[in-house]
C-alpha cells in the first residue's frame, strides 16, 4: 500500500509536505 502511494507521489511530483501529511494520516489509521 505504501509503495503505491510513493509511486503516485513520484509521478505527480508532490512536495515533501504532502508526503508527510499522507504518511501521518496512514500512521494514525494504523494505530
């Protein structure tokens, strides 16, 4: 699942801020 997100970010060229936000949301869901 994480790999697919990384691929999307690489394709869209999203900023690191967006990456951290997505990762934060994913971490919260995991808990």
